[in-house]
C-alpha cells in the first residue's frame, strides 16, 4: 500500500519538530508548512491524505486554511485534525463548524496522536473502498440501463402508425414495450409491466425481448409467443415475480387485429371521440400459471381507418397526489379521448399526470402505446407506386423466358422511392404486403420477405447511404453501423431506389411442349436499382453470415449489374 501523506501546519518550529518526529516514526510521509499561505501552496503541490493544523496562527489561522483547502479539493474524504490549546466548548465547536473533523489538545500526547490519526486514515481507506465499489456498481447499473433502454427503444416502435410514452420512475423501467414484424408482414405489439419497478423489475426485459423478437421474426403467431413467455417466466423468475401484459397482432390483409390482455387495464378501441370497445383482462399475468394451466383467449376486432387502439400500464391510473387521491381510470380515459379529439401529442399523458401529482413523486412507471389503424387501410399513400394488371403491362416484355412461364406478367408492381419516402415507412413490409395480395405468392410469404429485405437493405445501405458492409458483419462494430445508418438516412437529400416486381403465372406450356417443372406455380422476379455509386458485392457476399449468401441459396438466379447498384432476382415458386 502507498505511504500515506500528512500535511502538518504550525507556526511554532518546536511544535513542528516534535509532531513531525512522531509522524515519521509512525511511518507517514510528512509535508510541513509554517503559515496559512504556505499551507495552501503545499496542499496544492503535494495533496495529502490527512491535514493537521494549528488553530491560532498569524495571518490566515487554521480555521481559514481549513475552509480554503476544503473548497479547493475534489476529495470529499480529506480529514482535518486541529492542534489547539483552546478548551472552551464553544471554541471547539467552532473548529468543527469550519470543516474540521477532530481536534487534539496541546501539549500533544504521542499515543493519542497515533490513535486519532490511525483511526481517521482507516476510515478514509474504508470510505475510498466503498466509493470505488459504488462507482463500479453505478457503471454496471448504467450499462444495464443503457442496454434495457436500447431494448425499449427498438426501431420497430418508431413507425408512423405508433405513438407511445414511457416515463420510468428510475432510469431502468419495469415496463417493457416491444414491436416486431413477421416474415409474412403481420405485426406484433407487446406491452408488459413487471411487478415492482427499477432495476430488479427491469432485469426480466432481455428475456422477454429475446423470446418476443426471435419468435416474431421466425413467423410465430402471438398466441404461441405468449405461451412461451409464460412458460419461461414461470421457470426462471423468482417466486412472486410476474408480468402483467397486453399484446396485439395486426393482420395486414384483413384490416383486423387480435388482442390479448393478461392483467393490465382495459385495452381501449376508440373512434369518433368515444370508446367503442374494451378488452378487459382475461388471462392471469404471465409467469403465474404453469404451461399446462395457461391458455390465451383472444379478442378479434375488425378495424376502420379512424380507429385508435390504446394499451396502457396502470402507472397513470394509480398515480397519487399529495392528498392521496388517485388519478383514476375515468380521468385517464377522458384524457385519452381528449388527446385523440384535439390531436394532442401522445406525451401529453406524462404532462397531465405530473400536473395532477404536483410535488408528489410518481410511484410507478407510466407507459402507454397507441396504434393508428389508418395505416392498415391506406398503407401505400406515401410513394409513387404503380401496380398494373397483365393487360396494362403488355408493352413491357420480359427479358428472360422461364420454362412454361408466360412472357407477360400476371401482376406487376413498380415503385420509385425518394429520400422522404424512404424515411417515412418500412418499405420492406409495405412491398411484402402488396406482393402477398396475390394468393399464389402468399404461400411463399417468408421467402419473398427475405428476398425483399436483403435486396432493399443492400440498395439503401450500400448504395444510397454508402455504408461499409464490413461494419455490418463485424459484431464489435455493428452498433456503430446502426448509428451511422440512422444519421445518413436522416441527412439524405437526393437519390432514389427503383423497384420492379413481377409475377409470372405458370401456363403449363413452354413453346408448345409440356413444362418440365410441374411443381412450379410461376416465377417471382425482382429488378431493384439505386442511384448510388455501387459497392463491392463480391467482398460483401464473402463477409455475409446470412444475407447475400441466403439470396444465392434461396433464389434460382441472382445477377448483379453495373457496379453493384442494380440487382435482378428470379425465384421460382415451387411447392414445398
């Protein structure tokens, strides 16, 4: 352990000589000053672990020196011991009031001096150790809170049809809000409220997020996801810990939703300034029942473009003011209707609850999410989209002919997406939805989704945004990739992506002879190009762990053109 340094300040040379000799014998490094100004200079040059000061000195006395060094040091744990001949209680109290921690009466007794100094040095060391542990815990907590914050702020929540507010009591919220999209274009929204709040309650969020996101991306329905969440929480969470939750599944083809409520306040369907339907809790909170006991009944509802669906935790309803009054369900529902009717920002919920509570701090996290159903009915209003029938597309002859496939497409879609449109929607989902209106294509939904996702992200990321593919496939730098992508997309002012999708039905004929692929119902062809400078698609394919390699395995033909800024795909619709 490093030798502790002590600053000794006294205007009496004999006193300094005696006390210094004692301190050196005790094993301390000693820095000496004979007046107040010298003491401050020595303090700045050689910061001590402890200071011993005479009270009565010419010029700056010991009290003034103490106040000065305490104000200039960043060390809040510096002990100051006064040497004094004063015995009046009022004088000793004044020493402590000026920032002193202890005093020793003159003449100095060596045993008392050593006992006092050793005790204060020991306290200081323990305090520094405790501070170090607290700082480490604070860093670890901050890391966990930032990780949980990234989970709560998932990009699937930042879509035009969703508004949400999350006001945690602590930085680590016990509420979980997630959204994800299935390969067939269906969407899931999940809101959960763990028992309690703060870090202990928030620690279940990563488990919930992994299960919800992973199963959604693999195409599982919401009822299966809820069953798996309940089983895992029941197995892994401590007794007494559970998750009240509500979930919503959107069907992009039927303009309908399915809603589940497991212990949260009523899910509200609102239209024209009134609540037209409530979905109350019909399932116990997740994690309480075992797998063989758990069932997930659902409520199905057709939507209209004017409807809003709101899911909320009980944080706002149970908020209290200084009088002990609750905000209440009636006031909360009136607030939601006001927000919809007057087109107020959704975070007006937070403003209204804080005004009600006044100086009383909130006792629970406040979270709510609103779905605007208009997007289910008018999903393609933001871009220049042309969808043509076969008759309208006779002038556009196919460049290649597959065995048994018509030269004229059965269905065709053209889209030109400029910067504002690219920022305004998730076009992989939009394009998938449009393609899957064809019943034949719908049977291949997951593969078509993967094709559109990989080709579109290549055109946008590597073409228009000029991102380095190596960043994406380097796990250590993937966060940098995501951040850079958001920045460049936000700043994008020019450029476009042109997309041509064509479906060719299998006619059963090929230049007058039977088709050799009887299990093939047609072809899905994609021609996508961007106005960027292109990219090294050979190197990107070698670095890819899935993405571009998956395209090569999935599709019958994958052809890059020009400098990589045009890609044509042929995918034959074989029955599995």
